[in-house]
C-alpha cells in the first residue's frame, strides 16, 4: 500500500500532462486532416480518427502497465529487449509488408506494426545499460566502439528495410554520448561536416576545394613557425577536399533518385512543384495560409481538401499551421520544446546513471523526430518520412513513443527509492 | 568525475532551443510576413465561377418577343489542374478529334496555365447531360452555363444586331476573353443595359478538383443581375411583311411613327435570319453572308447613301418658298432643253409641278435659290446661294448623323460651297455646275432612314423627332429625353401645307405619279422618285405618310435598279401602310404582283 502511494506521488505529472495534451491535440488534428463529411463523429472507428482513439486508449493501458512493472525490469532486461527487437527487424526483412517502398511492416489483423519504431526505445535501453555499467569509461576506444555498434546494428537493419528516415534518427544518440563525456569536438566536427556537406552540394567541388585550399594556406602562413600545426592543417585539408569529392560522388551516384530530388528541391536547385517539390510546396502553402490565428478547426481548405499528401502522418503539422495559425503552431512547438527540456532536467536529477542516460536518449529521439518532421513541413529539411511524436496518426509510433517516455517516467518515479 | 559533465545539459538544451527558435522564426515568416501562401492556397482550393446573367430580352411595340435566350454550356479547362485522363472518352463526349483536343489544350495552356479558358463552346443540353455525369473523372475541367440569343420570328436581323465573343479591341475590364458582347445593332448600342451584371461565386474544390460547396457559406458571392428588357418601337407584323415584300429585291424600307419618331420597321434587303449568326454555326454562316455578292450583312437602311431623286423636290419647294424666290403660284414651262422630263402638261403652279414631278420646273426653282442675286458675280452668287440652301436642307435631318439609338449609320451628304471649292477651286463653279441637285441627283446622298424622316417631317408639317428604336427599358417607362425633343426645320410651318397637299395629289389625283399607291380606305400622301445611277437601271423610290390628317405612319421605300418610283416603290409602301393601319390587305392582286417580283437580278 505504502509503496504504491509512493509511486503515484512521485510520478512527474508535468511530463504526463504535456504528453496528454500533445496526444489530445494530435488527435484533433488528425480528425481535421482526414475529416470525412459522411463520418462526422470523431468516434467513428472506420476512420483514422476513430482508430487513433483506439491507439490512444491502448497507449494509456500500456502506460499504466509500464507503471506497474518493477522498475528494475527494464535495466535488467535491457539487452534482452534490444536483442528481441533486433530479431524482429530481421524477421520483418524476410516476411514484412512493403509500403511506400519500405519493407518495414507486419500486418496483424488489419493493423500494421512497425518494428523499427520500437527499435528506438530498445536501443536506448541497451545504450543506457551499457554506458551505465560500472567499469565503463567513455574515453576508452573499446567503449566507443561498442556504443557505436549498439547504435549501428539496428540502424543498418532499418536501412536495409529501405527506411532511411528511421535509420537517420540513430545519429541523434551522439547527444547522449556527448553528455556522458564524449569530446565536445564531436559536435563541432558534426557541424563542420554538415556545413561542408551542404556547400559541397551547392558549390562546384573544384571551386569549393580551391576556397578551402586558400583558407588553409592563409592559416599556414600565420602559424608558419609551428611545424605540427602545419602538418595538422595539411591533414585536415586533404581530408576536407576528400570529403567534398566523396559527397559529390555519393550524391550523384549512390543516392536514389527520389532522395537526390528531395535534397535538390530543398536546396532550391530544382523547382518541380508537381513532382518532387509538390509535398513541400503544398505543406508550405497550407502552413503559410494559416496566418496569425489560423482558419479555425475544420476550416482549413488545404487540409480539408487533401492538398497535402500524408497529412495525418508525416505532414500533420500542416493542419496545426493552417487551422490554428501562428498562435497554434507556437503552442505546439512550445509544448514540444517544453517537454524536451523537462526531460533533460528530470534526467539530470536521477541518481542512477542508467535512468539519466535513458532520459537523455528519450529527449534526443524525440528531438530528432520533432526537428526532422517539422523542419520538413516548413521546407527547412528534405522530405524524410518520420512521424511527429504523439501527433502523427499511427499505432506503432504512438505506442513506441509512449513506451519510450513512460519507461523514463517510471524510472524517475523510483529515483528516491534508489541509494 | 562524471559529475563534471553535468553542465553539458545546457549545451543540449541550447541545441534544442536553437531548433525551436528556428522553427518559430520560420513560422513567423511563412504565416505572417509572406502573404503569397494565402494566394496560393486560394488558387488551390477556391474556384472563382462567374455567374452569367441572362441577357435582356427584346420585345416589339406590341410586346411580341423578338429576342430571347436559350441555355447552352461551355466546357472550361484550367490547364494547370489537368491530370492524365481518358482522352478518347472525352473526345467522344464532346464530339471532337484527338488532334482537336491536343490543339485546344495547347491553346488553353498558352493563354494561361492557371486561369480557366473555354475548351469547347456551346455544348447542347443533351450532350451536357452525358458530360456532367462523367466530368468528375476529368481534373481541371468544368462546365459553365451560358445563354445564346434566339429569334423566334427570324426578323429584323439588321436592327437587332448580333452578339459575339469580345475581341482584343475591347478594353473594358468587365469582359473576359470568351465573354459575349453586342457587335452590331441594338445589341451593341444597348450593351450596358442588355448585358446585366455578372455575378461571381466562390466554390471550394478538393485536390481532385471536385466541388466541395461554397466558400464561407457564400458571403463573398454575388448574384448575377439579369439584363433589362428592351421594349422596341418595331412592329413585328409590318417588319415581317416588309421583309417578305422585299424578297428578291435590293433596297430598303423604313417606317416611322411621325408623332413620336418611333421606328416601326427597318428592312434592308437582302436580309438574313438572325438565328444564323448564333452559336457554333455562327462562324460558317457569317463567312457565307460576308461572301454573298448581294451583301446581306450590309444594312442599306442606315449605310447606303443614295441619290434621293425626285423626292427631294418637295424639299426644294419648301426652301424656295422660304427664301421667297417662288410662290405656290409660280409657273415654269417643261423645257426639256434644260433637263430631261417625261411627257406631261406644263405645270401651272407648284402643286402641279410636284404632282407631275416636272424636272425643268425644279431646275428653275433651284436656279432661283442658288442665283439669288446677292452678288453681281455669278460665281460668288452661287456660293452664297448654295450655303443658304445647304443650311435649310440640313435642318431636315440630312447630311448629318442622326442621333438614332443604333451604331453605324451614315451621314449622307448635302454639299455646301466648300465641298465644290475642293473639287473646282474657289469660285470655280456656279449654278450650271451643280444644277443636278435640283432634282435630287448629283453630289447629294441620303440614307433611307433620312428619307423616311423627311416623310415624317411632312406628316408633322415642319418638325421631326429623332428616329429611335426603343420605347422603354425594363419597367422604366422613361426614354432618352433627346427623343422627346421636337427638331424644327428652318422653313416656316406655313409653307408645308401646300407641299403636303401636292403630295396628296401625287397619289390621289389623275396625272399623279403614284396612283398605284392609292388605297380606298386611307388617304396616302407621297412623292415618287426615280434616281439615275451609274450602275444600271434607275432606283425606284417612294416616300409617303398616311393618313392625310393626323398621320400615323411615314415611310420610305427604296428599291435599287427597279425603275420608275411609281411602279415598285409606291405600291410596296402603300401595302405596308395598308397593313399597318388596317391590319389586312384588300388589294390581293397588287400584293401578289409585288411579292412575286424579282428585281434583284436586273442589273
């Protein structure tokens, strides 16, 4: 009795409240996005909004279930859960259903399940378990190697399913590693890589190499007395120019056509509003036409008349933008950011490294999804089909985000019981 | 050791917040700064449909319908919204070939990929039924209902005019390409009244271009306001009868109600069925009519400038009386050395001269008018005399564009001194140069409408109302006040009676030139004319008014190359008078002869 009361009392209701609000708002927006005149009831289970209610209810059950489990279960069975979902990723490669070119679905009685969604929390568990082990020091090469392996295996399996979007999410664990002591250079390095990548695509590779060479020569001129410095810069120079050419080559020869087009559209090199650029253009139109206060619930013309494809899933943010305007978008972005920051603060108050690392993982995964999804809807990032947490229609994603978050809430509620 | 990384949470939070702020900045830009997305959204989801108003109807003076509207449907296309579709099926539905389809789509795309243009015009009600059922399959296509003009009586094509698609020369922004506009006749003159006011409707369409109801429950929609009806002055019966009588004859009939200036009938022959210039058949028919050597599209009543011939003698008489150079008792011998004439006794007074239409008599009359004795030099004298004459002649509505409510009518020509100066040089001409004017020949030209107006002036004994085609517009009974204004001639009223009496004698007394125009029950007063022309036989002319007292109708009949005025023009005029005043024709033989006459092939 006493213990149970303790659990409820220690639950972080701020996170639960934010979660609930986001899920509820998501549901309303799904209703609007797929609103069907003939099935006006939001409880009509033949429609996506009715189905989403089933997902919401089952997610609530899942959350309650997680809260009831012994908190040690997840840390103890972290690798087991990880292994199980790696296995599922293999199985889906063999017997999965192909939708939109990705072989990532199990179909069970009319409902689809996507193991890649669940692989995220499983990986997060495994990484947290691994990094929180007693004899682990992140500065050691071996630790880095294992950590990267834990991330790389599911990412590669998902890549094999041809689901690039979900695979890219695993990059975000860099933030977790950084928090746990990985050199900060990794972030700066990542930034430089990112900038170089975009420049390599925008500028002719020979011109860009020339500019880099000129910059390097200027540096060398200033530190000409420092032989080691000159060598370091020279090595960097060679690597950078190599990178530029590799990017150019991979972009033109390795990426698939649709991926190349999406990036070209984003960079403004290709304007094809009927083809590759259609989604993003329609998305921007829907959001942009929302104005300050929006067109009102169920009054978005772009939303209602299906001008934006995939609007209940990948482009759900368009509905927010069009019907609720700048104000509504601000609320949603604000809530999402609020949740992320709350998770970070809660993670930092954990006594157990496992809980803290797991918490950072939760925030990072959510962050990656939010950034890529909204960034895509706003035309800031290329079209990558990953769901907006708690918002997008779909059972697998709602379940997996719920599990992801509630394991953390559960861990947190037990933080005082740990010594 | 591990706690040292505690502060790294701020780096992570900063990364989160930077992304959050980028989103908010971007949202601010998209939703608040940049307005173009609203326009794009409207372009996506809203379709602006024009509601075309029904064009105003046109009635005759007895409320018989002359023009009404019939619904047809235009298939519109917005090229940008077109997606792949079953071309064969659409071709079959619309009744065009695949090449046509490709060409039409290309043309629409060239006009504008975003704006709607007409893909196929004027689809009949039957085809529209089939098309409407299948239309959902064709993204970017929709149907707009339009109306076509219909003419139940098939008469008065020239007066009513026709409508056609606006061309590039129309700069009024009210019209969009493909809209219809009055191109001639009353349709053109009364365009702003007949067209009504277009309405517009904003419909919402989904991504498949299916209609999804009206935008904001239609608060931005405007209703089309139908054009107002014109109640014309035309009398359908005598218009139709006139057209019938003029069959196989080239020329014109104009009838006016003298007491109001209302035009009862305006026939230009050959004429055409106005229904030919409507709808999809219009182009072909228009070209056929255009190529026809007898020029059916040419409105002779308004555009043909003819020599008036002897009918002008009644005006010469009045001018001479007014100037005091003759009296009604003046007598001149029929001296054929001056001007050719037919055989008749010498005119002993003005009335008998008019009755017999004596050419030498009017040579003398006109000589006195021109050589007034105002100057010793005969050239100067002629110049002064001609200008005095011209001034008075113009007051009969001649040599000027009458302010009739119809576009494109000619002025005609009444020469003045300046005119001859240009030809012969200043003082290079005298009466001897211009004496043909005395009998309505030479350099003067008059349109048939003006001739009918002359008849009206004599009916009124000295004034006329500007001839017009419309009695009232819509329910509004008032008409242009211009049409209520009496136009006085520059000849005193007192001189008219004697000439009107002479016109009575022309028809009703033995020796008159128009005895064939006599009707037992009605006293017709008139004057014949037989105009020489360089293109062939003389033109047969007759103007008249009836009854003698309180005249109800003034008429001019002009038949090209038909010969003597009393033989063709006078009987036809009298038949119309009889028809108009008694509603039936007693003189069946005469009617028969006139109907059967083929005078158009004489030249």
